[in-house]
């Protein structure tokens, strides 16, 4: 880093340096902004605003530990700056010091009780500590001061849905269409709100991840019963699977032109039209793989006499939250490569390279060569006795097919899994294993491994009834 004196900004007054740091930050030049703040701090090490500005830039560079130090230095000079307390809380949340984060945010709202941003940040931290009821209160207070903010409503929706408050939660969930998180689309049709559309065409639009589409696909039949032609847009990997749903008249791969239509509806808006409460969730299973034998089926069938268990240890690595739900393959091998059990990898993508670490061991058989899309995966899943996995799209696929699936959840899982339950009203074939605190994977794997240890013995004795919650025997080929 060049010394401050060699930079043109060295002669700027303090306020002008802050303005320049802010300008660079708003242009996403986080590194340059952080460097400028650091250089200015060589001359003014007691400037709380510069320490705060540098902390904000470092957090944007995904360096939360360094940002925490900056905020602490700022508070040494000015312990009454509510904004710095809130920023410190944000960075502490990033490193999973969520209780400390909540304390910082509460200090911020004490100092500035009319700030919607500080109440919003408090709500986010409370959600990160799995306290959705308190989070709703914080979001409510934020919306009291800024009632039309879609980002606050979007975050509140996750708290409400986690609580099972679907009537309020779905209304807030629609705020995602206003936050900028979804790509803008030029749509000449009207937004569909659940009315009859006899003789007209309704297009269901793709959004979010694979699992979200599989989860919402249960509503296609209900949407079809209200009208004329139902067209579903989905990602190419889902096309063959969605075509198996009899209610769908046409499937369009995302990226291909859509037909003219009178109405459109984003796929994740469907639950809000049909499920005002948990009791109204449509039953599963509701998907089936295409018929016919597939090469991978013979591979699964080769494990005769053993419990056939699929595993998935990571979701999409492009998803920012994947770091909180993915675990190394070795943990699955250690917990589940048990006598009488044959593991089958259903993993796709970069994490699949971890299979190379097994050094030729046959405890895990890779099924990825037989999975070109989700229809192939569905066909293989139906041949397995059980799937054990962290939370990703295959969990939804198993639940939609009615295949027994054990889902290993982090401390604050996706809102769909509700609070404290071992079962799921969305997927009766699922069993949930929950972490008690952040990073508590030891407890999760220990509990699931203990359950699996007793299943092979019971299975060999032909006692399907003893296989436990979320596990049911089904006839299969081979």
C-alpha cells in the first residue's frame, strides 16, 4: 500500500475522504475504498468514521473478522454511535457469534429507536439465532417506521413461515418480487391470483432453485383445475420430470420463448394461493419418474442383501448459504458406512471430487454417471431404501416421490422445515435431524448414525415396521 502522502486524497479534508470512500464503495470498489480508509487512518488513527468505513468495506470483501476489529476501534472513540453498534452486530452474525450480535443490535436500537435499519438488522440477527417470534417483533417495528420496504417484508416472511403463520407469511413472501432479487422480465400477461381462467392460458414462471420448483409442483394440479391451458417454465434439468405431471399441458425450458398467455404466476407464489395454514398442505407423494429401466438401476440392484442408502453432502456451491449446510463426504462415510449398508452417492457438481479421497474403497458407489437430469435421479432414488443428506434439492425430490429421506439440518435451516419438528408436513417420508447450535454437526451425525445402526439388523430380520420414523419399506426391482 502506498503511503497516504503519495496519494492525491492526502490533501483532502476528513469529510472529503469519507465521501470518496463512500463513492468507491457504492461503485463496488470495496478494496480501493478499504485501502483509502486505511491510508487515511495512518494520519488520523482516532477517527471513528474512518474505522467504521473501513469495516464496512472489509465486510463487503467477506473479511468479517477484520471488520469486527475496525468497528471495535471505532467504538473505542465513540461508544454512542448507533450505526457502528449495528455494523458490529452484522459482522458478529457473519462469524456466528449471534448472541453477541443481538446484544450489539439491541444497543443500536436503544441509541436510535426510530431507525428502521437498526430494527431490521436486529430481526435478521434474531433469525440467525433461531428466534423467529422475537424477529417478527423487530421486523414489525422496522416496518412501523418504513412500512413499504420490501426487503424488511421479505425477511419477515421467513420468520412468519418458520413459525407456520402462513396467512401472514405468504403475503410478505410476495415482497421478493419487489426486492430486485428476481431478474426483471417483460410480461404482457396479468398476474394470476387464483381466479378461474377457463378457455385461457396460464404460464407458471420459473424462479429460485431446483428444490423450490419441486416443492411447488404439488400445486400444478390445483392450478389446472381452475382453467384452460397450463404451461410450466422450468430449468432444463427438470423438464423430463415435470412432464410426468398429468396436469401440465406444456413444459418450456427456461431460456426458451414462452407462448402468449392471459395470465402468469411465479412458481413460488402458488403455495400462497392454496395453503393458508399447515393443515391445507397438499399431500405427497405427487411426482413419479418416467417409466422404463435405466442403466443405473442395475447398479443399485447389485447391492443385494444390503440396505441401499443414497447420500448427498452438499447443495449448489454457487448458493451463498451452502457453506452453512454442506459438510465433507468423510463425515458421511464415518457415520453411515456401516455393516449391512451400501452407500450410493447422488452428489453432483464440484463436491463430487471428494469421492477420490476414498482411495478405491467400495463403501460408496458413485451414481452421478447415470444422472443427466432430475428424471434420472428420481428413477435411482426410487430404487433406494433411504437417502441421508444435507438440505438441498434432492431432499425435495425424495419427499415428492415418497422416498424415505433423513435430512441433516444446521442450526437455522430453511423456513420450510418449521421449528423443532422431527417430521415435515410437506413431506411425510422425511425425518429431520437438527443441530442444537451453530456448527453442531457432531450431534446431528451421531443421532442419525445411531438410528442407522439398528436398521440393517431389523431389515435382515424382515421387520419393516421397526425401521423407524420417516422410513418405510417399498417393493423395488432386483
